C-alpha cells in the first residue's frame, strides 16, 4: 500500500496535535488516544445515521435498540434528531 505525501503529512499533523511534552511514551499514548477518539466519533456518527435510516425504513425502536445494544431512550433521542435536521 502506498500513500501520497499529502496523506502522510496529514497523518503526522493529526498525531502531533495530540502529543504533549517530551516524554515519548506519554506523547505516543496521547496520540493513540486522540486518534482513537476521532475514529470513535466517526463510527458513532455512522451508527446514528444508520439508526435513523432503519427507523425511516420502518424498523421499530425496540428492534433498533436490540440490534445496536443501546437503550430505547437513546435510540429515541437519536431518531428524534432526524426531525430536528429538516
């Protein structure tokens, strides 16, 4: 797999964003935590979009809650944000 110079530069910039201090272990751990948090945010956004799509397609809140492992209140809150967007 090969990466463009722009992709490498962007990855380095994202890692540097989370590093602090001179301690190599701490800096590395912070970079991993920060990048993992970014990834988790992205995955949550995708999950929430799919929850809204499933609900629009006719899935019940109970079905969605069971499939996602979330509580019905959480699913309801996610689904209700769909109506707030329009």
